[in-house]
C-alpha cells in the first residue's frame, strides 16, 4: 500500500500525536478546508449507542458491563459510519487505530470497498516543551476560554478577558509529572504504529511545535496531495 487511491474512493487520513499536540484543532481545520469528517473513537461509540444499531447495542452492553469495547465492535461501528453520506469526501481518524492489530483490522475493513489509509500524519513534539505547554494551561470556568501561564495570560490576573469571570480552573492531570507519564505511555504505545505506517509508505511527519497556522499549512499541503 502506497496511499494511492482512485477518484471513486474517499480518502482516509489518520492523525497521530500525543496529548496536547493539537490533533483536535488541526482536524477541525481540515474539516472546514476540505469537507472531511473527523471521526474519533469516543464520538463514534456514543453515536452508535444512541442510534441503536446492532454494533451500537453490542458496544452498549460491553460498556455497561464495565469492559473495553473490542476491536471487532469498533471496526463494525466504523464500517457503518463510513457508509454515511457525509463521509463521501473523506474522513480523518483521530484516536484509532492505537495498535498494529487495530491497524491491520482497519486495512482489512477498508479493503472491502477498495479503500486504504492514504496518509498517516504524525504530529511530532518535543517532550520537555510539551510538558511546559500542557502543565501551564488553565481555562475560564464560566465561558471556557483557554489561557496559559507563559504564553497567554489574562490581561487582568485571574480575570477572563472574554466574560470577566474570576473562575479559573486547571485540569487535575495537567501537572508536569502526569503529563510526562502520559507522553511516555503515548510513545510506548504508538511506536509500533508509526513503524507500521512508515513501512507502508504513507507516514508523513509534521513539526507540531510551530505556530498553529504554520502547522495547518503543512498538514493542508499533505492533505491536498491526497485529495488530488
């Protein structure tokens, strides 16, 4: 597989990157720019359960039992979702696959309709700088506006620039020790997946420590090459 596709098959892109790398932000921009649909595992599962589909019922039973939803169920849910009309222009997968077994199952499922993964975009980060970036985040508890200890301080300390509220909050897991632990876990889990897609010739690397607009341009260029 080299990522090539025919005009009849919608493109399939995967965004890889650690927590805080900006996958969600960049995926939303790709949706707006190219008409792609972002599909995250969590959203897929919730929507499937709400729809009452066969796969959704299976997922609901597993989750209510407190167990992890199997790869087979996730693939079934993804298969149903890809058949929806709004996915006709292509999709961005965020949070799936997470393992090479899931990647292989995804390849098999896409092969049923002549599709494949056309590009896997890896958002690369500097771990030390990422700890500073994430550990310094806080938000307005009233309106959700985001701030940072170093990069985006409120004009008036502890007061939201947007709504004037004084209800700043921080995520309990946004501390240096926890962030580094999350990054270590990400690298351990994702390394085999990076090698898997690199071997297939579809891995593309983007420096995610740059400005958001610069990252957007780089990802946009890669996506445009797939869409053409």
